[in-house]
């Protein structure tokens, strides 16, 4: 079945710097790739998503890129702020239609 | 509009007992998925329901079961609880299966002692 690998598991940046989180997936039939942000005590919240017919999508300071050939996708956060500190999860939906998650990246933005 | 509501928020049970968790999806959402979240394993897919039918199931033992009612509300049940079942159980809803944009609830924190 689908397997999603996410790196790094922890990431610490200075406020204003950029942060990049990378994921790879195994199922070539995967066609939907969302990213979620989870703050302490809350459920994951969808922050951006991309479909397999698009290579890049941007929403203000957040962007996601997809390389279908290499089967990897990345989340880019520019001009990071302390409120960006959270755990970020990538996910992929493949032929089974299950949404499979990576193990998460704990992002810390230092003021 | 109201989000996904999970009850209870916290639960403490003893090994061997059973537990039932509840999830009310966003109004108009007919698909409900359940995930188990633990520090070591991340979010693991349990099952997905649509129109009262289980569409997909993850790799969990038969002690984990679920159902969906005609109003789209869903419950999951864990029987013969083990210490390893301690986790945050998350429910997510969407309008239809396979549709983008799952909305998650805040979860039920289950502790088995």
C-alpha cells in the first residue's frame, strides 16, 4: 500500500527565515497531496493542498511543489513567524483512496 | 458553521474494558474517517464510512470497529483494551469520499491503565 516518508522530523529556524519540509510517496497512482498543521491540543488543520495535475501552488507565505516523476512533494514556508511553530504533516491519497500521512515535522520558529 | 465534534475529549479506561468514541461531522458532510495518532507511529488510518457503509479499513485488529448512522454521525468501538491502545483518536469528515479537504475534530485522548 501507500507509504509516505517525511523529513526532517524536527526543524528549528530563526524568525524571518524560510522552512522546507519534504515528503516522498510510493504509490504512483497518488493524485492528491494535502499538508496539515497541528497545534498543541488540536486536531490537524488543512493549510494547503495540491493535485497531481499541478506542479506548484502558492498561498501567501506558503507554497507546495510536486515532482511526480521523482514522487516527492515539498512544503515551503517563507518569512516564518513564531505562530508558524507547530507539527506539520504531509499526506497522499493513492489508488486505495486512503489518505496516508507522513510521521510529521515539528517546526520551531525562534524569535 | 460548527466543526467536527468528538466526544468525549478525554477518557481513562482499564485494560480489558471496552470504549465507544463518537464523532459528529460537519453538517452536509457524509464521509467520516478515523485515525489513531501516537507519538511513535503518527496518524494511522483506521477506517472510513460513507452512507452507513465502511469503504476502507486500515491494518488494525478486529477489536477496532466502527459504524455510521443515517445522520452521518459515526462511532468507533475498541474492545478488550490494551495499554498500547492509548492514543489520540481523530475523526475527519468530508462531503464525499476521496474529496479533498478533510476537516479534523480535536480528537479523543484515550488513556488505558
